C-alpha cells in the first residue's frame, strides 16, 4: 500500500525511501531532495555522504514526481539515422550508445525517434518541445550549409550538435578534427616512403570529406608530393561497390598509386576488393588506410582513423548541462585532446590506428616483391632441371 501525502519520491521505484536515505546520511529529507534537484545548494562533503547512502540503499526517485515539480522531463531527444545499404559504418550506433551512457550519468534518459527527412525531424522536435516531453535535443550529422541549427534556434529549444555548419550560427556544437586526421594519415604514409597516394572520398559538397582530404593534401604539399598524386582523387557515395569501382580506375592506370586513403572504412573495403581481384596483396603491394575505425577495420587488419565518439558524447552532454534541470552530474571530463572553438564549439582530435594494411615501408614491400619473384624464378629453374 502506497503512503498518501507522504511526499516520498520513491514509492514503486525502490524498497528504500527518501526518509531512509536521510536517516542513513544524517541529513534532512530536503537535503536529499536537493542532491537530486539542486546539488549546487549542498556542500560537497554532505553531497558525497548522501550519494553514498543512495548507492548503499539502492534508492531511486520517482521520475514522474520529479518532472512535475521541476516542470522538466529529464529526457533528451535525438533522431536515429536510417540504415544505409552497402555501408559498413557504425559511427552512428556507437554515438547513440555513448550518448545514452552520458545522458544517464546526469540522471536523464535518451529518447530516439525516426524521421523521413529534415523537415519531419524539425517538426518532431517542435512537437516534443511544445509538449514539454523533452528537455533538450542532440542533432547528428551536421554538415556544411545544414539548415537545422538555424531552424532549432528559431524554435527556441535547447540543443547541441555533432558536427558544424561552418557558418556563424551561434549554437553549441562538438566535432572531430577531420583535417588533422587526414594530415596524420598522409604523414604516416609519407614516412613509409609513399609518393603516389590516391584518395577515394565522399561526393563533392561533403564538409567531412573535404576536411579529410584538405589535411591529406596539406602534408603532401609540405613534402612536395602534390604533383605525383595529381589525378588520383576520385569521389563517390559511401558504399562498398563504389569503393571497388573507383579503386579499379586508380589501380588500372599505367602509374597507379602505391597507397590509397579512403574517406571511410566502407570505401576502404571496396578498395581491398578491387586490389584482390588484380592479384594485389593489401599491406604488401598496396597500402590502404580508412576512416572511422569500425569493427570491420579490426577484422580486416585495416589501418583507420578512429573518431573519439565517446568523448564527443560526453562533451555534448556537458555543453547542454547549464540549460538542463539540476540533477546528479557524473559525466567524466569532456576530452583531453580538444580545442575550444569560439563562441560555443569544441574540436576533438582523432587517432590514427596503424595496422598491417599500411605498416610496411615501400622499401620493405619492394624487398618482399623481389623475394617473391626470386622464389618464382628459382622454382621455374628447378622445374627446368627436372624436366
């Protein structure tokens, strides 16, 4: 039987009550309530003692009651991306999982929904915001010229974005420094002796793709290699089949590249397929590097640029915190390798994960090829003697 008019916030959610927590921590019920709803009003040592009692007793507040009092839902909304055929990229899935954990750490929940297009997405945001069902929103996949941030500003709903438009739109955003990722790949390949480096990227207009190739070209230019890599830049949709088709064009040239950089692991798998059909061994005859470091990269021993997705999620939630109802804030530090961007942005550094697909030097590859050819010649000679 539930108590009537007791003010307890937990009935039906946990066997422990707010009164039990107060007794265990040696504080008032109001102090326990403040730890959940206004932690800034509670001294640190008191808050730590109350949180220890909450953990020990397994106390859980009644969210519906909290929402009514705070006039907040403690929910953050995000649109889920549609599944793209022939694509191996799982960045969105990783981000959703990381965001859910970061949101949970501040005593909120993540609401995901589908939308047919950007207009439908904004319409859903508007309805959720108007009804008070969601406290704030996270927009994914923001690109150059994206209209959604400006629309959200007009809507007046709190939000932050993964990605940036490149325009002076005053909103909270967190992004990965794709240009530095491209530069790291180029430096890695140049250091291993490559001079003709091909690039298979996203269609023109993709700011992510353009930033990656800009970083690549910057290093090539620094080493005087832009001329040798001229004409080795091809673009297509992020699909395995396109990676194979474009790689075939590069590999069938009279002077093909010794290394190929793909704008995604999906495209890189296509490159590997095209190389295999031509009898080339990745890592020996052709160096290959992708982006996003998906599980596929690990399976294929593919070098790839890893995006700090978990840190992106934490940074986004931290950016939203000032506009959210007070609650337990246990979000870890945003990120060590990040650069604040005025007025409200933050760039996070990616990491190049080097695997067998690009680890060898061109000298080592040449030696391996010569050894293989020598073995073939020796075998042919032996067969001639036996004949």
